C-alpha cells in the first residue's frame, strides 16, 4: 500500500516515527526549550513496539522463528502488549510472565490481545523460582518450538533504539539537542538512543531516571551491586533489582532518582497542563526534569528531549484513580481528591 497516502498493509508499518512535541506550560519558567518524544503514538501505545518488532524480525531472519512457534517474555506490561500485537500479525503464540506490580489495565490488555498471561509476585528476588524471570525461563525450557525474548539481556533491545529512536530525535531537533532525559528499566531505550546521539555529538548529556528501591543509580556510580538498595516501589517499567546487560552504563552520564508519589502527581499534571495523556514513567521522567531544573542543570538555549514511554490508559486503575492515590497515601488531604465529577440527582 502507499504509505505516502497514509494507507498501510498492517499495523506494524506504523511502528516508529513518533512526534516530538514541545512542552509549554509545565516548563514555562525553566531555562531552555523542552520537547517530549511521545511514544504513545506507536500503534501499541509505547516505545516497546520498536524492540518487539526488531527482535522478532531478527529471529525470523536467523531462522529461529517459524509460524506457529511460541514467543515467551517477561514484561511489566508494555513489551508484552507489543509482542502480542506483533505475534497476532505474524502468526505466533504468545506467553507472557508479568509482574504483579503491573496494573490491572495492562494485564487485561494483554489478555485481550490473545496472550497467555502468568502473573508473578513482584517483591521476590530475581532468582526466586516465582519471579517473572524464572517463570519465563521455565516455560521456555518446557515448551518445544519457543523462543525467550529476554529483553533485559538482549543486545537487540539497544539496537532497536539505536536504529530508529536515536536518528529520529537527531533529525527532529536538527542536531541541536543538548540533553536527553529517559527512564531506565531494561535500559535499552536510553542506551540505544545515547549511543546514536553521542556518535553525532559526544557533548550531549544523557540523564537516566531511576526509582528509589532500585539498584541502577548506585551501580552506575560504583559498578557494585548493592542489594541493600532494593525495596518495594510502585512505578512500573522503571528501575531494577538486577543489572540488565541491555543497559550500557557507559552511555549514561548520570542518574536521578524520583519518588513514586511525585512521579504520580507529575504524570497527572502533564495530562492537565499539556493535554498529553501519559503513563507513570512519563511522570517520572518529567519529575526528574523538575529536579534537574531546581539544581540549575539547564541554561538558556538548551534543547532538552524527554522520553514519554507510554499512554495513560494503562494506568486508569492506578495513578489516574483517586481511590488508588488515596490508598497509597499520595493525597495530603481530602481536598486534593479530584472534584471534577459532579453527580446530578
């Protein structure tokens, strides 16, 4: 079909080429110009479409995957959705091991896309047989004709963003980008984009966003894994209790940690101020920019790009639920609860 006329053969042809959108109200008092790379414009509503398509097509090229085979993956939700979407088009079975921290919305979406879902406890060590890493490995060993994507330890995760997201940002900013701010989970997004951008201009500063309760920031600074850093936190798709090889720590200049509560409020603020309905990790990335601005990181003339990884519809039962926010203690008082709905009796 003719893509110039916006007609496509299937949904996979829509992956990538997402827009860069200037942030105006949230950053009006900040130094520099700020732009969001809004990955919710991918057909699967997240940046993970890029890696799902790239990794699966590379497996096809290598003859590892044939129609009717089974694709297995660990996911906090977004990668799983993308893999399920690609599997539907290409004729594969899809099995996903999901963290129990994933929102009910995400889990329901995975089921709606025909995936078989195993929900695994979030707050167990990575080597616990119940962890989603170990469950996925076990299923891969048990199921003949299956492949395990293993995004946390797959170089192709980095390559997907090196080949697509990085060049897109460079072209969209006409090479004027000075800072990249991105959350780090598997690390593939920030590592791949950074690798490309720093090849064009090594002075671009790449800032990773980590969660309190995650080991990534300290490992970046010391190259030592400290399990004392690990404790439960609520943000999905951000931070880790292990060290993913899909993270190139040398490609990241520094890390900033953000809290669950501030990230949730900032995500809601993005929706209400910029009209962009974004997910929890987008709130985390924007919260990092607020903190960096307060610390004097930016100056006039800077061009800052922040990655907004996914869509707010996946968090309706979490950060966009006043009930959930209250249950987490994220509202300081009853007066903070949204009063925008009025019931007429």
